[in-house]
């Protein structure tokens, strides 16, 4: 679970709640159910128009990706690959088949299966490169849904405000004292649109894009590792080459077991 994301959401809500409570004697003016319906419903409806249904339905899955752990254990995968290279050097590629069931990462498991099945280096590289590219493009497209929602919600906030202002002006011939409260209610939809865009949709989009880049980097490490194993590169060289994907502060965490 991503602690930073949870902390940010809770802290942001708390700050807004305190600021709202201390800025007015009537907190209820910030509660506008029709305004929330206009901004939320309009944003969702427009998103369905922009994207196919199957893409929109992935929004929740993408959000759960953002709620994942802060960092992927890249160094752990490098250690696994280095040890596998030692195993292949000692016993051959066929010996990998017994280790496949214990590998949870599907991309690594399928890459090793290609080694066992006797794929050539060129075939393995082509297949893995294509999968990396497709994953990166498709997941970034899913993250783009949140970018779109961040663009749409302020616009629907303004639409809600215009609707409120029209209704307010229509009733101006009556009680003049109601103009102030009506104006305040109308402006809350603009507030909702800005909040949804800047506290929800945009942060989630950035978080998801960063996570996609991390997973893509991991897939590249796995690809290179599998190609090194195919070339029967000595494990010490495999370790040193793959360490280049890590920041220097984590180089000491990569150690092949004896």
C-alpha cells in the first residue's frame, strides 16, 4: 500500500475541512448536491464519450495501481536474474523449467519459458520488446483517462456556476436578499471542478504514469537479464550490467547468492 498517497489524501481533506470551517459561519454553503452531480456526472458522461467503455472501466484498476507500494523491488529481481544466470551456466537452460513455478512475475516467467523452449536470441528480444512497448502504450492510455477527467471537471464546474447564475438572475425580481446566498451556491460548482481536477484526477494521473514507468523499467531489466542468460554471460558481468538500472545508493543491495 502506498503510504504517501493515503497520507496526501487524508492531509488534503483535513486542510480543506479546517480552512472551510474557519472561513465562514455557515459551512453548509459549501455543500451543493446539485453542483456535485453536475461536475461529477458531467465529467463521467463526457469521459464515456471520449473513450471506449472497456477503457473507462479500467479506471478503478488504474487507481489501484496508484495505491501500490512506493517502489518496486528492482534490486530483488536483479538478484534473482543473477542467480538464474549462475544456474544456467552450471546446469544448462533446460534446468530452468523446475524453477518456473516459483516465479511470480509473469513477464519473467514467460521469458524464461522461451529460453527453455529453445527460442533464438533474436526471437526472444523481438517478442519481449513488443510486449514492453504494448504495455507502456496501453497503460499510459489508461492513465490518460484521468488527465482527460482533470481537464473536463473544471469546465463542468463553470457550467454548473452558469446554470446557478441563470437561475439566480431569473429570481432577481423577487427577494433581493436571496441574491448573495444564491451566488455563493452557484460558485461552489466551480470550486468542486477545481478540487476534483487538482486534488484527485491530476495527482492520480501523475502517480499512475510514474508507476507505469517503473514497471516498464523492470520489464527492460528482465529482458536484458534473459538475453544475458541466453548468451551465457558470466553472472558477475550480468550483475554489474543490471546494476546500472539502479541508483548508486542501491548498488550494494545486489549480491548473488553463493
